[in-house]
């Protein structure tokens, strides 16, 4: 031991191990100077210390250095979590180090410091700790069965003589507690991994393999199946034989080699795999055989039904049905069924039907069953010929057929042999086959459709009626008047149309008005006057749709302008027999933009006291394709308006009429050249007519 002091002047201190030169009260005593520790174990170093009276301990710690200012182990990151000081600041300086490692092999020192300036002491020499593993050593790794072998548990440092050893073979703890394990007569059961440990410590040695050599025992064959092997299963045969070195395994079916290795697999096993399989185990010490028999079971297969008859069955015959199959184990139940029936119609491998009739016709099949499953045969038909039943017609539509729909008619009829299907509309053939389709159906498709089912034994008819609905069409509006309507007259407008179902609502509208002005197929206007003039149309509606008519015009002309009246009056007073050609003043805003003709009626004779009754007429024009007509706004604003007046006398009535006809022709020719509407002249023999433009 040594003491580190700061001596006063002219004073020399003798430093001796554990002894202060002036006082023998400084010391550190360790219970052992060398410790052999097993890796991962816990090491406890027992220690005591003393110091002179009058000193008080201020600091104690363990270190790996004996330098004047050594570092503390408790501050070292490699020790901080594993070192625990067990002592105190009096006399006990014991310490514990857990989970020791090879890097912990070192010399350790205890150091304490008192409250005196020279009161520092370190226990030097310290305690040397060696960390060791355990190893199992043997005379050899391989030993013949019956020979002896010795195993020894060794370490790199000397453990205490009182250490108790523990021996393990594989996971089994052995009873021997000595450092050496002696096996005087090795058996195959002694083969395995051997490990050793020291009692009280967690550390165990790495395993040491002891290999015992011996020839194969009788092979043992195991089958993956529980004993019942069903066709289609995957079966694994495993052969095991105790031997060392391990035996080579070969497989044979009867005397034919089929594979090698401990495991022999058969995927999707078949019935022809049934038979004896042998396993042969061989190593350099000898060989042995074992065998197993596979019995592959399967449900019925190749099930077929046959009929005793030659194929033609006459009503009243007796028919025998026979069912045949292959199975392992044998079939224990046969059942007979008729297609589309859930309950059986017979049982047994053979089933007989006496007094066969057409109601029994159909497809029959049998079901063969054993404990592994069942199998259906293909169906065989028992065929009794008969004419068609009454055909049944179905319609794809839900019941309401609207023009433009696609409609499918389907006809079915039970018959044997199957009937040929034909379709007729009234008496006209329109198609054949079970299905008759009409795409984009029209109203003229309405009517009765017949389905005729025929085979060589007879025929039957069924019929269905199609009623094709469509919205109103060909809607037109007409006026009851002959073409001339006098102000104050009653006017009837009539709307006509075609539809299915019939129109349930007629509405009347005047152009440029959003709300209707009337309803009903006939719309009456009483006391007609010029304020009602305009274009009218009707709308016909049923539950399928609606359509509007073309427009018709009702219009009333006002009296002739003042200029025209003066001219007419002068002509009449003068009795002028010739036509007078007058240029009218320009009229920029005309009330009537249509090509209707205003007619003014005057007396034919110029006699005093004559009455000039002004009668207003309404000219009726039906407006078609108004967008193609020339609008009033497109006319030349400088267009000259003409009036033609004809005076008819009795003496030259014929010539006047001819002249008038000639003038009308010329006038019409001029109208056509100008692209204007043709004017129909209205004539009364008792009056003079004027044409206004």
C-alpha cells in the first residue's frame, strides 16, 4: 500500500505498503488478491480499510489506476450501470460488479480521501480479476457403440477446488457433479451435445458433440394419412431408421424402385397406387427393410345409366333403367331421379317403370353412393312423341308499348319432337323461331300476332295483341269560316290530330303569349273584332306526349285611308268607266305586316242619294313555314302602294269581266315577279272592287 501526502517543509515521510511512516493506522485489506470469474457472472470483492483517528472520510471509490489522481469506475460508461459500492465511509469497502465480461479482466484498487490535506490512501496492490469461459473437451468426437469416453470441463483460470459442476446432454441435466464426466460403455442414447456449468453461475460452456456410430435399426414407416386414403389425397410416406452415420433410404413398390430419401410423397393419389411399398435403410454398418400397404379408396366413378329399350318407347311399354359404377368400397345405395325433380323416383341398381306414358317423358339419371361420396350419371332420355301443347307467348315489354320501343315476343310450346315456331300478323307470315323482335316499333305494328307451333304430330296456335301507343301527330288547326269573317262574327277554331291513346287535353295559344287563351278541341270566339287579330295554334296532349299545330291567322282590315276614300268618291261621282291609277302616300308603320287583302265594297251605280255602306272583311291566311316568308321589315321603305278601282256597267259587263280577268292575270304575274303572295280577288256583281297594296 502507499500513501500520498503533502509533507511540510524539512519533513520526509517513508511510504511503505499499507503503512504510514509516522503511524501504522492507514491500510486497505482485500479478502483475495486474485479472482477467477465466469463470464456473465457477478463478482463481489470483499474489502476493509482503516485510517488514523481524527480523520473523517470525505470520499471513497474504486479505480483501475494507481496514479496520483485516478479516475473513478463509477464515472466510466462501461461500468456505470454494473458496479455497486457495498461498503460505507467507515471501514467497509466491498464492491460488486455484475455481468462481467472478458474486457473486465484487470487489477482493481480501492481509494479513500479524508478531510486532512494529506489524508489520501489507495489499496495497492489491488485485486486482479480474470474472466473466463467454460469448454468441454473429450478424447475424440466419434466413438463406437460400447466403447468408453471421458469429457472434461475446463476454464482459462483456476476455479476454486470446491466448485460444483453441472453436466448437460442436449436439454437433459446429468447427475454427475465432477469436473470430469466418464462414460464407461457408450450407447447410442449417449450421443448428443454435452455442456458444463458451475453451480451458482449462469454461464454454461458451448456444446460439445459426442457422435456414437451404429448400424440401422429396423425402419419404421409412417403415413401422413390417418389410415383412410381417398383418391385425390396427397399421401406422404416417411421412413425412419436409427443409425449412425445416417442411413440412405430407398423406396420400392413391389420390386420396382420409385424414389429415395426419408420422405416419399404421392400427390393426387390414384387407385392404381394401391399396393405394397418398401423402405430400405443402409449405411456402412449394415441395412434393414420394412414395408407398408396402401389401399386407396374412392367414391363411385364412371357412373352410367342405361335403358333396356332400343330407344323408341311406345306409350304403355315397360322400361328398365340400369345403373353401373366403379368404387372402393362398393356402392351401398343407388337412387333414381328425373330432372327438375328433387325427390327420387326409384332406388336400386335396376329400376323398372311399367305402363309408360307421355307424362313420364324426360331425362333420368342415377346416383351411386358409398361412404366416401356420391356420383351422378349422365342423363338418359325416355322419349314419348306427342304434338305441341298450346303455345305460351310472353312479351318483353311491361305491358305499355310506346312507338319507338323495341319489343320481343317469345313463344314456347312443350312438344316431342320440338316444334317449329312461326309468327303471323293477322294472316301474313312475319318470322320464325321462338323469338320475334320488332325494333323501333311503329303504330302500324299494332294488331294481333299469332305463334304457330308445329311438329310432325300436329300443331297449335296462340295469339297476342300489340297496342302501340304514340303521342299526338298530324296536329292541325282549322277555322269554321269560309274564309271571310265580318267583324262581330263568331269564329270557331277546331284542332284535329291522331294519337293513341286519344288526346285528353287540347290547349289554344296566341303567338307571343305564354299562357293559353282557351282549351278543348273546338275553341269559339264570339263577337270577333280587329283587336283579336293574330296567329293562333293548338297543342294536343295525351299521356305519351304532345304536339302543336301550325299557326292560322285571324285578321280584320280597317277602313281604307282618307286618300283612297277621296279618290274613290271622285271616280264614282264622275262615273269614270276606266281604271284610275293613283299613287298613295308612303306608309312607314303598317298595322298589318301580312299579305292579307283588305276589301272595300261600294255601290255599282252612281246615282244620287246612293248609300255607301262600308263593310269590313277579314281575310284568312294559313301560315306555313313562316321563317321562309319575307318579313315586312325587309320590304323597300320607298315601295309605292297602288289601288285599282273597276267600274262595271250593265251594257259591257262581259267585256269588263274579261278586262278584269286580264288585269288580274297581269297583276298576279307582277306579284310572282316580286316574290309576293298571290292575291285572291273577291268579286260581287253588285259592287266595285278595289285592290289595295
